């Protein structure tokens, strides 16, 4: 028997595959489809204090090698998702769910966490520090002092399992500096990576950009970002306290991609661009493909190879 089950934040999940925040998680209709699929659980769209309609369309475009998006945080507001998760907790009580949140400042983060504490939410919080698409708002994860300030406040007011969704980093010194900050806190996990911010996709026939907001600049996902995602997963796996687990996100469209993320240290893997393209049925194929690779290598569980990436020296 080859198992793709995993444990994160002390919770058990039958399957290590789940959606990435932003994909198939805007409302109950989408979340129901992930819930009904082979995914081990779901994460909601990043919720803000107030509902948001997001940026004008076009705001998502698949490309040959992945995707570009400038969604601009469209979401139904935190109470909507807390209600939905509460219903699921009652309907399927043996599963644990992820609530993604993002405030526009520390006070809003605190407000969101107070609402979660006051609710019957029993799952895992993913604090998104890396939305690239709100005009005038930089990606928090690139402001190292701000990350430290936010986490200091977050862990003063919130005591449930919580992790952070990070932007990709591109420099060894940045991995060192960010890991040193993260290691000061009782984080349940770090999720690497969000989309690579502010790429540009051009349609040559019309000589135009394909996304409306910010003159076409948007977050890049899919094949383009897998090497960067693997580097971030492994860099944090090498540097973080072992108690801080890693969720691997970025460029997963096959069982082999997931295998690579897990080999780099991921305990759970999230699927964004490929899920958007294929729909939640993708989790069947991904699970089967990962099991096939594990069988070929004689592995029966993720811990047989998780984090065991080999070096050439
Ligand atoms: O909604 C978005 O534009 C968005 C978000 Br919040 C995010 O974290 N990552 C992304 O690629 N798009």
C-alpha cells in the first residue's frame, strides 16, 4: 500500500495534495468541488476584513508555460469563509481546513485573527504575506522589518496553528535573513511560493498586454516558477527550526513535480495554475502519478524521501 498521507500542524491529512489559495476557493460552489475531489483538504481564497470585487478583467490568462494574474484579492470577506468552514467542520468533522487571510496593515491582521478566535474555527490559518496585485500595496514578504513586526503582533493575539505564505526570494542572503526572522516565532508552517510578482505577458498579434490592471503586470505561476519554488522550499527546509513545516507551491502539474517538492522538504503540496486549467479532477492524476514514482523507487510513505535531496559533494 502506497500512501500519500501527511501530517501538518499536528493534523492528519489523507492526501498531501490540496489547492493553492486563489484557485477553486472563491466561494462555496468552488470549495465544494475541491472538497468532493481527492484533495486532502482545501484552503480558502485569502479573506480580507471587507468583501472585495478585485481588479477589472481581464485579470487571469493561461499561457503556454503557466499563467499570469492580477486578480486583486477578490473575496467574499472573512465571515463568509468562516461560515463555510464551520459547515464543513460539522459535515465532515474528521477533516481539517485552511483559512487564508490577508490584512492591509497590522491592525487588520489583528482584526481578522480576532474574528477567527471568536468563531468556532478549528483549523489552520495561512497568513498571506505576498499578494503582488493590489495597486500601491507592496508585497509584505519583501519588507523584512515589517514581517517581523507583523509576526510579533500576530503571535501575541493568536494562539492557534498559523503559517505564512511567502513570496519567492532570489538571493541566499535573503533566505538567511528571512529564516532568521521566521525562526523567532512558533509558526506551524511556511508556504513557498506565491506567484513571482509583476511579470509581463505580451500578445504579439495585437502588440498588447493581456491583463488590464497595472499596464499588464501580474503574478506569474506554472512551469516558469518551479525551479524558484523548489529552491525556496529547500532553502527554508535547510534553515528553519524542524518544528516549522514547509508547504510546497509552484509549478506542480504532475506527480513528478510533487515528488520534487517533497524531496526538497515539503510536507504538503499545493496546486494553482494546473488546478485552474484541469479542475479538481487533477488531484486523481497527481496522486496516481506520485504513487507510481514512489512504487518505482520502493517508497511507501512520504517520510521515506521527504527532505532527502542529495548533493554532488
Ligand atoms: O488576488 C490576487 O491577485 C492574488 C493574490 Br491575493 C496572491 O496572493 N497571489 C496572486 O498571485 N494573486
